[in-house]
């Protein structure tokens, strides 16, 4: 309810500017017009969608956001498909060399989620998570749960959430992901599948915690997945939420205005309202 109220306040503010000035944020009489297609990370999708709603209410403009994953967001910027992309991971060396620039617009943690009705475990160590995702531990009884096989869910290789999770777990430990995990293609699909699958385990960005009533989060090394623990550095898995551009954006362009809005106080309220962590 709190999230809905915050988003509504932002939208009301945008509509008020439209009625008062016909434009918004001092952009002058001409304002902005045209259509723009952005895309990339499924984690950042709700942020872009809410910002798009504000922009479309404020200007004579059409905006869309496609969510094929972080890697597609970066490659889409590099090949000219998207003027702005999004990635919930850091850029790779070759992407930076090709001209991609990452600008953080928020911070996120990655939560471990399990099936609420069948998994009695409330805490896992980072080593237990590594062992589950590398196939060393295959039964919940080995981590204090029921005598039942663990159903492991993982994200597809285009996912920035997968990249962040991998870097903090199996890659850090020098092992590989188990090969027979169930693969899902978005944060939303992850929580839906975990919530409907007995004895399942998966992971998602903080903005998707509680999106499915059949899931619950577990702490990592007794540290809860929440904003305070990400900010103070005690939570094990976190990442920046990045807007991706090809070089620096030109002053006066709609793309520059859009990114500046995301970084503004109003834009950061949207980030917070969606249960991500604002920069300020």
C-alpha cells in the first residue's frame, strides 16, 4: 500500500505540472515529442515503466520498454537498437571498450527465495547456497529442512541478476552452477515458479520480494535481505541498477533529460516506492 501511495503521489505531481504549464520541469514551450523504445534488464523494468508513465503524462511522447535481459540491454545500446538500455550488473571490459557507459540509478540486493509452504528453512550460509547451486547439497535435510529433494531454479544467461548472483556465490567459490536447474527468464517468473513448486529455491531482486504469496525469503549467514543491510555492506549479494548509454548523452536530448529525471528527487522516489534502494 505504501508503494502504491508513493507512485500515485509522483503521478499526481506530474499531472499537476501538465495542467499548470502544459509542459514540465522547465523544459519550455516546445517540450518533448516523438517515440522512444528502451530495453534490457527485467529487474529495472518496473522503474522504467513508472518513469514512462510520468513522462507520457507530462509530454506528447510515446515510450516503451522491452525486457529481454541485461545483456540484451547492453548489446541493444551498442548496436543502436536502444538509445537507453538497462542492466542489473556491471559492464564487462569488452562492453566498456565498445563505448558502453553505465550510470547507476539505484541499488538492489538479490534475495534467496524458497517455497513458503514446503521449506521450513529460514537461514542459509553462503557456503550452503554455493553447495546447493553447485549440486553438492541436493536434499533439504542437509540444511535443516525436510527429507526432500531440493528443486533448484536459475536464471537464463542473459540475466544481470544471474550474473550478480553467480559472482557472489559459485564463481567466488571456484565452482559451476548445477546443470539440471530449472531455467526461468525473469524475476517475475522466478518468484511465480518458486511459489508454485514444492521444495523449490531461487533468487530475485529486492523489488520482487513478496510478489508471490507462495514464497518467502531466507537470511544469508543470519543477515536479513533488507535495505539497511545492503547499505551497511553486511548483506552478501547486492548490485547497482544501471542505465546504459553509448558514451555520454547530449545536453538537451530527451535521453539526457530522462536519465536526469531518474536521478532527481522525484525519480528516486519511484525507485524507493518499488522497494529498490535509492542513491540518496
